[in-house]
């Protein structure tokens, strides 16, 4: 069952539902073998392949996934996913585009 993707806002970022257009700005990161080293799969070969994965026709039933942007109309700069792994257990995954590394997008506190 596909869960709805709520829009979340902070002072710096908007977390919103993915569109197929987001594959254009995220493809350089998702096709980079170094950035994809610890991801759940290998690098993507094309923007279309990434778009099909980010926005599958049948939905994504493992949890929720957000495009991270700096404004309502801004391009995606990262992906954040929260996956249900059992009662009371959620796995968090994220990938930030290289131009936004070391800018506090996924900073530990």
C-alpha cells in the first residue's frame, strides 16, 4: 500500500513528493559510483531509469520518500527515505548532490 507523502517544511528546506523532473537534477549523484557505494543498489544508467525508480507507476510501498529542495519551486538537491522495517523500527536513507555537500543538508547533531 502506497503511503501518502506529506510536504514538510523547515527554515531551510522543503521536503516534497517526487516528480519525474527531479531525476534531471539528481541523476549526477545517483549515477556516481562513489556516492552510490552504500546505497541499496548500484548507480543508475539513465535519467529515465532513475525517474522510473523515484516515481514508480505502482507507488512505493516500503515507506516514504521525499525530494529535498531549498524552496517550493527549487530543484531537488537530495533524497530522503524512511522505510518501515518492523514494529517501531524505521530505516532512514539519504543522498545529497555533490554541490550541496558540507552545507548542512544532512548534518548530524
